[in-house]
């Protein structure tokens, strides 16, 4: 069944240009989740044929929904319903766990893995002595083949069996040695992506992002993790539940 058959005929009782009527019908399909997050729309030529309109009409309708933030265009792939992930600030979970609970496929593109002596700023954050061994990881995190976040992590050397112990999930590797953080301090702020970050995350340079500094702690209070993350602002929402204390 085509999308036009699922949506039904365009409204005729309202006085509006054809592209606005098509835009309204597609907006309802997104809001009702007839078109689900991250789902690809049919090609413009197919939409034009199905709704019996011109491709110019389809393009204008889609342009408006892209500007509204309901749709997104991916170069070489087409037009998709924009999928936004909500991250609970109150729960200490890994990116892999967050995506798994949403039924999304996680992939990691490694930029670098290295082992060496702790640097002064790392030693201060992690409470380590000069010369202590640490592991450093830089990677791009994907969900359903969409780049979602850029992560730079530094882990105290005692927390991992070795540099190759980390595959997709850093927290899974830390769990294996009993060194998974049980609490963390996080600081978030809005930032524009620079040219390199934009290229890695497939967004325009200067696009809005969310920068998070996280310091993870073991149960005995020792710092184990320092992570800097840059999340796509168009794909991630951070949610915190607040309670009144008496």
C-alpha cells in the first residue's frame, strides 16, 4: 500500500495551495506515527505520482517540514522522519544501553585507541599520580547508521584488562573488571560544531550540539572515567526528573 493510500486524499475543503495541503497531510502522518522516527519517505517522484501532484509541489511541501524540524535530508540517502532520542539525566547508562532499550542498532567508528602516561589535566580530574597509566578512546557513536555522538574518554589504567578489551561498549568492558562507575557528575552546555566535528557527525559546520563533561566514580569514591561527548542537537534531548525535597 502506498503512502497516499494510507494517508488518504488531500483535503479539498480548505483554501490553501496544494503544497500546503500535502504538507499538512504528511505532518499528520508524522505526528500520528504513521510515519515513524527515522523512517525513510518514498522518493519525491513516487510521492508526486501517488498524490497526483507535481514534483515541485512535493519538494515545497518537504522543504517546509524540514524547516519545521519534522523531517531531515541525508545526503545520498533521501528524506527521513527525524528521530530524537531522549536521554534521562538521572540514570547512569551507556550509549549502547540507551540505544538497545529503544530497539536501535549501535555501531562504533573508532578514531583512535591509545595507552600512555596520564597528562596533567587528566591526573587532576582522575586523582592520579604523575606517570600513572591511562587508556584513551576516541570514537563516533551510531544508531541505525546515523552518527549521533562524538566521544573522547580517558580511563584509569587499573579499570581495564587492556586496550583491546573495549569493543562497542566501554561500560561493558569496565563491568568485566568490576570497575563500572556507580555514579557520575555531568555538566552540559550548548556548543556549535566545528568543521571536523560537523564532518564526523554529518551536520553542517556551526550546527548546534550538546557538549557533556562526565566524571564517573567507583563505589569507593575513586574516579575511573573522564568523558567528553558532543551530541547532535537535532537528534538528542536530555531529560531530568526533579523532585521537591522537604
